[in-house]
C-alpha cells in the first residue's frame, strides 16, 4: 500500500485530497501545525504529524517518514516550495498546489506553457498579502520546474476558483444566502461574466491523477468540465436550493450609484478567466460533473446555514441597486 504525505490536509482542498487518497487505497499522513480540527482522527489509515513546515527540523522529520507521494496544499511562498522539493527530493511524486492566479496574461483560455506567468519580485516573494498571491504561486511553479531539472519528481496543479463543502472563504455561501433569502438576486453587468470554477473534489482527483501519472516539471490546470456564466450559475444554485428567483443583471453605473462594488461580488470578473484542462484530461482525469458538485455544495450549505464572505456587498446596498432597475 502506498503512503502519501499531505502538507496541510485538514481544511477544504487538503481535506478533499485526503479523502481522495484514502479512496485510492493510500495510507495517509497529514503534516501540519495542528491549528485546526482534524476530521480524520478516528480513521485507521490516517496519521497526524504535528510540525511547522517553516522549521527545517520539522520538515526533515516529515521527510524521514519516507512517503511515496507528497501533496503540498499550503505552500504560499516560493521559499516553502524550494525547501519542500529539497526535503522530498527522493519521493515518487511531489505535487504542488499552485493556482490559476499564477497566470499573468489575460487570454481565453489560459494554457500551461503558453500563457505567461506572473513575475514575482524578491519583495513579493516574502509578502503575505492577497495582492501578491498570484506572483508568489507563479514563483512556486518556477521552483517546481527548477527542482525537476535537478531530478526531483516535482509537478504542479493549478486550480481555478475552488468551491465545495468545508469552504471557509464564504464565496459560494454568498450565493446560497442570496437565493434563499431574496426573490430578486443581482448579478453585475450583463450576467455573462465567466470565471471558471472547480469543485474541491475535482481538484483532489487532479492531485491524485498527477501524482500517479504526471510528468516531472509539468504544470496541469484544473477546472470543472462545464462552465456557467454568472447569471446561469445563480440559476443552478437556486434550482439546487429548491427556490425560484429572478436573476437581475445590474449595470456598473447602477451599482456605483447604490454603493455596490461589483468586483466584491463573488465569482464576478470583468474579463473571462478560463483554464484549458486538456493536458490534465490526457492523463485520465475524470471529474465530477459540475451540476452534481454544485448541488452537493448547496445542500451542505443549506444544512449548515450559509456563512457568506465578509467582503461581499451589503444586502441593503444590493436591494437599493435592484430598485434602480425596477420591480
């Protein structure tokens, strides 16, 4: 039985990854600081190694477990990737969770090896602010490629915006909250905004697929196979919640007049963000259908009570914007 080490492993993508590896017959060790509840404490094929990846002795302790596969869910700075690829240089597969935000060029779709990545300055590489997230992930990708040139079996997976059960960002919950609480739900612009989404389960399937069949020094995009423009997405969420709503496109001018920042609305993007997933599919990756994943995510949110992101527009401001386009 193969042994996988998941750096992170208790929240969202990491949690889905552990579940996917268990379904594939792996023994799993989660390696983290223990800052969050571990949902796998009672599982007989999951061990927990408490440690801090930024401490070299702790990283060496993890490497001493001699895992076959390492999935790195929480490398947010390029130095962390360089340290991990050095510590796990002899594993069968080291898979770095990068991001579609690593791309630095706006084109449709974004393709691995063809679409330019974000540059990353030395200052950005050590900064932890949201504005440097894409550059830091791109620098992590470059660290993976450099490790592969040294003979490390290192690969990268670039998810687009992730949704699913246990999502602590509140982005998806925003829409569940709105369709459950309002008869009319606004979407910015003409409703055709397109931001490629991906279910956490599909990311986990991609990570396992790349670990088992990927090529060192290669990056793989991952996104749901089916894409929904924002207005259609909201309708799918409403259908899954069992409610009927009117989805109302509202122009940027009307939103500004009501004090609503359209860029603060989850999953709205002024320019389409679409990832080409053909390279991943060529490895045999089989995703869950987007409609199924969305329904399951809605059901989980309704059951627990949606908890929208704190950065979203105020509901009263949204209602004011909706009044400007008539009843």
